[in-house]
């Protein structure tokens, strides 16, 4: 199987494990132990017991990793030139 096929199969066979592994790629204040809370459809909650800071994940962790001198965002607009 290809890496894509393996990942796809795992996402179907073990969705909770698949998404918890994916979530480990970001920094959590409190790491989640569940990927999806589907106990009250149609309201679904992703990583319901996890806590994170999106700003820290978007910027701060990259500065801490030594990339603070690189552009954080490059914006190119076809409308504004």
C-alpha cells in the first residue's frame, strides 16, 4: 500500500487514533484524549478535553524554534497590488 492508502485505511479503521496522532503535531496546553465527541448530534466537538492556544501555535512556537527572523505571513493580493 502507498502511504496515502495506509493513512486513509487508518482514518477509517481507527478514526480516534488517527486524529489524535494528527493532533500531536501541534502544541497543547492540555493534550486531548478523545478526538471527537459525537454524543449530542448534530453538535459535534473535536478534541473536547484538549486545551490549546491558537496564537501560540501559529506564531510563538516558530519563534521559540529559532525562526523568529523569517516572515510569518506573506500576503499577495490580486486586488490591491
